[in-house]
C-alpha cells in the first residue's frame, strides 16, 4: 500500500502519492554548484529574501532530480513550475512559469526557494543564513514520480468508501472542490436543487475579504467553474432555473465589485458570459416578454457596471413586439422627466442615471431608423461642443449636409473659444466644399494657435494647399514655425510646470522637419533643443547613410538603458541596437572595436541569461 500524502495544485487535489525526500547525492555536480550564496547572487537581495520566506513556509514540492536537472513546484499566488539545471562553466540554467521570470528572464523567488529546498534536503550545504546544514535523514526519493496512469491503477484497487472519505476530507479544505461536488449532487435528482446552486454562487463570489490584484486569477477561475455548471444545466434543459440563477449571480457580482482589484478587467468578461448565458436561457425558457422588459429596463437603468446595458438590442428576439413596446414606454416615461442640458453642463451628463437612459433612448432611436428621432435624443444633451459634432455627423451620414452644417455652426457659436478640435476640422472641410477658403483657414489657424503641434501643423498644411496651393502654404508655414519657436523659447524661460503630454523640448519641430524630409534641420533642432527618444531613433535611421557616426552614437546610447530594464522585450530591443552598432562599426572599418564592444556587453551582463542568448 502506498502511503497517502495530498499534493495541492491551485487549490485542487491532484493525486495521493508518495513524494519521498530528495536523496543525498554527493556526486551530483548540480548539487555541488548550488549554495545560498550563489542563489543570492543570481536573484538579488529582494527576490532572495522572498525566496527564503517561501522555503521556510514549506511551499516547495520537489518532483524529480537528476544529475544535471531539478524540477519542482512552488505554491505562490498560483502554483508555478520551476526547473534548474547545470548550464556548464559553473553557471545555473533556470526557468519558472511565474510572470516575473517569464517576462523579465529573472531568477525569481520561486527559483530561490527550490534551490534552498534542494540544498536543505541533500545536506552538506549552507542554510539561508550561511550556516552548514546536516544531511537529510528522510527516505530516498525515486528517480521519477508516479505517472497518472499508475495512480489511476492504484485508485482502482481501493475500496469505494475509502476514496469517498478521502474526497470529502479534501473538500472540507478546498472550497472549489466542495463547490464542484455540491453542484454535481444538486442536479442528481429530477429537479435542480436551487438553494445548493445559490449557495455555491454566494461562496464563489463572496470570500469575506477584499480580493487583491494577485488573487484575482484564482478568484475568477472559481467563479467560472460555477458558470460552467450553469451551462451544463442549460444543456440539460433546465432553462428556467438558469434564468433565475444567472440573475442571482449577476446581483451578487454587482454587490461585490467594490471588493476587488480588477485592474486586468476580468469581471467585464465574466459579466459578459453571464449576460450571454441569461439570454440563451431566456431564448429556451421564453419568460413573459412584458415582465422581462420591465426587469431588463430597471436593471439596465440602475446598474453601475453596465449589466444589461444593451438589453434593448440584445434581447429583441426574446422580447418581441409586445416586450419592446413595454420597454419603449418605460424608457420614454423616464426620458420625459429629464431636463435638457445647456452648453457648459457636460459634467451633468454622467450624473445619476442620465447617461444610461440617454444610451437606452439612442438604442431605441437607432432601431427606428428615423433621423429626426435620433437628433431629438441627441439634442437633449448639448453640454459640450462634441455633442453638436455628433449630431452634425449623424446628419452627414444621412446625406443631409445642410442640416449637418447648421448643427456644426451652432456648436461653434455655443463654444467659440477652445472648442472641440474635431468640430473645427469638420467646419473647415465643409467650408472648403462651399468655396469659403478664408473661413476654413481662419478655423485651422485658430486650432493651431490653441493646440500647436505636429498633427495641427499637417492639417494647416492640407487646408492651406486647398485654399491657395504651395504659395499660400509658404506663408502659413513661416507663421506656424515662428509660433512654435516662440513657444519653445517661452517654455525655456518659464518655471511653471507643464503637463507631461506637452513637449517642452524641440520634439514638435524635429517631427515636422523629418516629415518634410529636411533631415539636417531636424538633426540641428534635436541637438539644440532635445527631443523624444523615439525621434532620436528616427533621426539615427535617417542619418545612417550619410552620417554614420551620428547614428552610431544614438544607437549606443540606447543599449544600456534597454538592458537595465531587465525584461525580455527590452533585451530584444537592446540586441537590435547592438546589431546596428556592429553593422555601423564594421562599415566604418572598425571591426576590432565591434568585437571589443560585444565582449564588454557579455562581461557586464553575463548574469542576464536571456540577453546573453540574444547576443549569441
């Protein structure tokens, strides 16, 4: 009989098996290489400290060890696979499935924990404090773990009662397994046991504490296990029950949303899955369309998380004519109570349920296909210049250009200063169409003065050429460049802090001259006033042919910063810069310098294993 020891993988029991302990193998070259000192050197102090803590918390399960290879699992935020091997020349090879190691190629805390566990179990090394350890007195570990087939064969020889007892004991400690078993039992009879399903939903969602960012993956996986069970119910023709349970699910989720850090947006997908499941269940169950309309309208109007936000579109096939009529009547009643927004009241658009009822009315108007109805809905919220542009674009799409121009001009009159740039551009294009080129240029110049930048410069160029060709552009170009230079000079003198997205260097001028293919002038502007790093690379590429030394200096300056960001993407970028440096050095007859440069990178960054592979 094999003694039982449970192995936990992401909160699920996988196999009862005998792990044993790592055998002492004094002849193993990898074990001779491993030491806490070397692990600290590879990981750095922060990761080493965390790895020591993981080791001391007994989070490591050694799976196998060979003469030059170790494989293990470490329980962290998730369960991660770690491999460590002898790379040769007294160097360790390593990999871990955690994001830190995968993205940055780093020797992470999980690798440290495994290394310490191996040292401790093998004995004869040092502990985390640098003291000598005693050899492990445990049993020897077999050369490889049992296969799943061997475990299955073993389980087949056991009494049913023992296996049931083992599973129940494990379920007491594993909430996900308990949920799965409860749901299987909950549909074992002819009728679905709804309290069991509701309890499973509650247990999956409400953990009794805040769900932090690192716990979200496991949290969502538990929720999706329950959703999968609801899908199974739907496939087994329990549509009415799924309608009720999916609504309970959504209510519980909305109540819990403030208790989690969903920075990666998992919940939007979960809510979408539940809405889709609810719709599919409604298609099969065919609930009363008027009652469903009332429920969907009330929910969509009040939901802070956009649940049933597009119900009038998504459920048209279930609501039918009767349900849509009820839905529309409810929406119009609420809409009549809403006062119009005047210019400057745009902030009120997002207060209360105004935004949601507006969206519902826009969906209903879109279904009707009536331009006047949609314009009437849009014209109730004229708090911003963009609102006028939206109406103008709707009219343009409906091929009513005169009405479009009328609304655009209304918007400019309501917001004469610092208006929406898109509204000005729309009016400028419409003015050109009607031969009003001076009006178009006035609008384009005002936009450039308000927001002097590269895109506005290009628009000014296109409008000037429409208004008077190349000669007209020459005059406008001089005015625009002078304005940019005056602004840059004022910025240099000013002590007032600028917004981060507004360049205080010569980036705009550099970009303009590169666009105009005046590379020498662009380089001069960058040398005198500085520019964004992406523009330095554009300049280097443009000067490679005629000024290789300039390009060489730029590419070299980017190598070290990229390497020091220490992730695989930046290593790739650094390697590309190195290629360019080598190419230019060889091209200028400095092949020996190229080899010395490459060797210096190998020496300075030899611990960055992924970068070393790229250099090779």
